[in-house]
C-alpha cells in the first residue's frame, strides 16, 4: 500500500511539473486578462474568430485526420539540402526583407531591424527531442548571429511562430517587442521586462521608433498547451516613411482581407502564409490559390509567400505550396517574389524570382 501511494504521489508530481514547464508559457491574468475579457470577440471564456471557424469541416471526423497523418506522405520533406544565401544582417540603407524559411524574416528599415516570428530551434515543439524537425539546409541562421534587434514582432503564440529558446537568446539584445494581446504573459514568464512589451488588439496602433504598427484580424487560433483562445492571433500592418507592408501571420481565407485592403491598403508588399494547409483543416490556413486572392483583396503590389520551406506541418508535398501559388499568381497577374532562404528583397529595387526549389536534388550517398 505504501509503495502504491508513493508511486501515485511521484506520478502526480511529475505530471504537474511536466505540464508547467517554461516552454508552455503562462496564461494571461489580472489586468491583461481584463483587457482580453473586454474584446468583442471574447465569448464563453475564449477569444473567437470574426466568423464561425470549426476545427474540421462538416463530414470529416478526427479519425479521418488521424488516419491521414498515420499514412503520411513520402514527399512532404525535400529530397536533399535546401540552398541558401548567407544573409546580410547589417544593412544601413533602404527597406529590405530577408526570409529565413517558414515564417521567420528580418525587416531592415534603413538602420532599424525588425525580426518577425523568429524560430531558430530545430523543432516546433516544447520538447526538443520530439516534434517536426527542420529541413536540411535551413539551419544557416541562429539567434546568436544578431547583435541587436530594435523590434521583435510575434504574431501569435504557436510554437512555429514563437520559440522560447529563440526569445531567451534575443530578449536582452532587443529594444522592443510587439505582439498580440495576451502573448506578453508568455514573454514575461521568460524574463522579458514588461516595459519592453507592447500588446495590441485588432485595430489598435503603436508608434515605435518612427514606425507605425497596427494589429489586424486573422482567421486562426492560439494556444501552447490544451486551452485554446486565451491569447489573440493577429496580422500586422507596418507603415514606414516610404512603404506599407502587410505581415500576415497565420490565417484562413475570409472577407477580412478585403476589409483590411479597403481600410489600410494598398500595400507595397504582402507577406502571406502559403503552406501547411489541408482539406481536413480548411478554415485556419489558406490554400495557395486563396493566398493570391488575399493579396488581391489587400491591394498588394508584391506578394512574398512564406510558411513553407522549413517545417512539414501538413501532408502536402514540400514544394506544392510554391508550385501552386506561383501558377495562380501568374494566372491572376499578381507580382510575386521568390527569394532563396537568406536572400534579401530590396523594396523598390530588387525582387528575386528564381525557381530555386527545382534544383533541390537527393543527397549523395
């Protein structure tokens, strides 16, 4: 009997400690929770989307999703190492965008550096030994490579957009952090000073270092453990002295893109997710053809498709997103740039357009 209770006690302690590891972050409370509770989208204890957004569509079961995951896809990862360009991180002139794969990229507004959704760990998981591993060739950039970040922007709290280990390495050399309402609770648990954090609800603005950030709606969800919808998920509008950029984060397609385009557009560049979609979860991520439609709704001159080329979080072929979005962009006369990983776009001057993914070959044995 004593042995049984000892095992039970130890098990409870281990489970409690496991469920409260730092990587899960912290849920909002006190004044932060009061702000969230005042949101018009907050109902029945959770933040909701502007339109009804079920986890799975009608006629689909979770068993269907599980069977598809078990079956897998042998082409969901590239056959070999992805090519990359060693990035230039110390620009002092111009407006530039350097994409590092998936949804991590650096914006350089003259001498200012804005780092968006930095995930430099090898997996999208609270546990380094499990989760989706990054592709070969994508580990060319690390948090340690940045000497100074003026603004770190995090769109929402999912692991493939908000990586605790990257934040820990960047927080002391970052001047400001901009994020969606509620996400600051995670940052504060990880030792970020509250004075550094600016949290925005949809349609709220913040002027920082001569730049204007506006949070805008997205059709998605949030959560790092079991409870969803406790922090907000957003897209962001960045207005610089010369350009206006749309930073999409994650979002399924809906009419909010046209609303944003009418209210805040046109945009010089829209950075939109184009991967990790599936017919089993069609409302929270866009299919490639919808990405082009969203760019048109936003009145974007140029489109940069991201959220691919680093992790496989869905079942499609690793290069299917770029093949489909490029075909749709050409058919709809949407200008689109396709930089290699680490290659820099220069707004108004240089928009790479190589089809580099066609040259990924199997590794030599």
